[in-house]
């Protein structure tokens, strides 16, 4: 269905949103212009610390840990009785950073493949993304326009920046993650519109950015790429995802399916531990969400075209992957021999698919760099889906059920059977093998075979 149809059928009641605004106005809170979304069921209010504290009956404090200053609270938040059945979640009182890039530290480059070369190796369909929009969820500094111009030799894709409470224009110092995402997606689908959603690194930033991207009627991305994450419900220091934020994001990701929007997320570059101490395996969220297609990493043993193995190099980077302790086993993963997580009966296994992650030669901050990491895999697959949507004449939408059935049975995924994601943190790790595994999922794509498999579905016809 269209985003307008979704909003009309499943969106928030305008009266309910108005009640929230009226409540806030009693304490001097004002509605942030153009942030109300009926389809996304969200309204954004702004005020001083004192006004917010009085409105929600909770004192706010300023904290400092490991050099980061942030706002937070220790007591429960309060709502008046007439709002308790309306408000599902409240985000923004705590503004700790809850995002980590999945681009490994940049390295001075040696001869490496370009994203276009990798797309050719993976047999992507002959298309350019015309008529498609690719959404990128981003945090921190945006890109530098001169880097994009230099990489694309003066012919960059159309880029639209959407400010979602964060930075909304190119900075003088470009961000490696944002730059890499744009360069990969734009190389694969050069005629697609690249829509970059910038937000703060907070839970509120996540909720606003994902809401905007999925329910954006102006830009209408058909596929969204996320190269950021944070360990699933696992505290690093005193920081962790809250279940309320994960539940809200998961709800939003589920809404992408009826809207025909495909979502990809990188599994991370810290192997099976996610760089969490304690000797246990972890996975990153949102890659672990069942409504997201999780992307692991591979590399070539002896240059492009040689045997493809799990990405795990000597520079401290290794593909993420493992089993969720929050989400149960997905129905389409039954029979895939997903191992049970420690202390649980079974969980969602990640990744679903994989792609080249050993690094591209890119331009960032005015100089050439090697940018490895699973960050390059999510936009690669997003670019592929833009091509598939163009060829099919309709959106692929939620991809996971098709990956594990028609696409896998058609031999459209290259099984990776060698390597592991041991990152040296003395945590249990996973090894590649025949069939699905917690390093590379079902494998890397053969784009043309995937197109053929999707074309054979009822109601599909490639153009």
C-alpha cells in the first residue's frame, strides 16, 4: 500500500496527537514544526530542562562517563491518566550515544576493487536505479561535497539531505561512514536518488530517523540501508538499548513490509563479541531485528575472483554474526540449524546474507583511504534492490522470506564455507559451513539469478 493509505488505515488519531500537544503546552513545551507524523504515530515536543522535568514529573541530571557528558534520569517517568492509553513510548530525556559505526578504521589504500567492480563480480542486473530512492540512516557529521565530486569524477548521484533533529548539510570534515554509504549505493545505482537521513546518536534520534525514512511521502525510498548499531540489550559501561526503544523500532521495521520497503543493516566489525568484554557472544541491533535483512562480510583469499571466505583480517576487523537473545527464531529460519543462544531456547540468527567487506578505495576528507567493514555491505545490497525494483517494475519489499525459499532454492546465493568471526576477545565464535551460518548467512548474491527467482513469483514480470 502507499504511505498515504497506510497513514489513513493504521496511523495515529489526529485527536490523540493533539492531546499530547495540549498536555505539553500546559508546561510550556512547544511542538517542533513539521515533526508530527500520523503514519509514524509520533509528535516531537521541545522545552527547557525545567519544563520537561515538571511535565513528566521526573528530575533530569547531567552525567559524565568516559569523557562523554549526557543528560539522563533515574526515576520513572509519569504521564497523566488521559495519556497513558495513548502514549506508547517517550524518547529524548536521555541523550547518551546509542550508535556505533560499522566501518572499520580507515587504512591507507593499496589496489582494491571499486563498488562497481564488486557489483559486476556479483552479476548485478544491467540497470541504473532510475526512478528509485535509496534511504541511508546516518549519525554524526555528514559528508563533504568535494569528496563525493572527486570520487564520482564530477558526475555524482542526486543526493537529498533530510535533517531529523541532527546535522543536515555537508560539513568541512566528512564522516567516513556517511561517505562510504553514499559512494557504495551511488556506484551500484548511479541514477537512483540517495536520501540521507541525519539524526542525533540517541534513542530519540533513532526513532525519529527510522520513522521519517519509512513514512517519507516526499522522497519515498523503496529500500533503506543502516550501517550503524549497538549491542543488543547489552550494557557497555552503563549504556544499553532500552526495550522500549527496541520495541518501537521493531514496530516501525514491521510497518516497512506493507509499504514495500526493504531494510538492510550491517552486522558489525567486531566479530562475535561486538567488542563487549566478558567472554560472551553478542549481536548488534538493529541487524538482529527479524524485519531487517542482516548483512555480514566476506573477503577474497587472493584478490577479486578468487575463493571467497569470511571477512576476518589482520587489522582487527571481523564480520559480526550470531544469535539474538531478544528475538525468537524467525519462521523462515526454521530448518537452518540456527544454534541456540546461551541460556535461551532459540533465537533469530544473523546475518541473512553477506557481501564483500575487505575494503574499497574511497575518497574521504580529501584523501584516498581504504574503508573496510560490513558498512559497505548494507548499501551494496540496497543498491542491488534498487536495481531489482527498477527491473521488476514494483518493490521487492520484505526480502527475508524470499531469501530463505525461492532465492536460496534457485541457487542465487553463493554459499561461503570457509572462515570464522573470532575477533580475539575470547568470546565464543562461529564458523562458516555449508548452508546458512552465523558468519555469512545464506551467502553472497548473484544479482541476475535473484532477479530471475523474483520474476518467477506470481504477479511479477521483469522489464
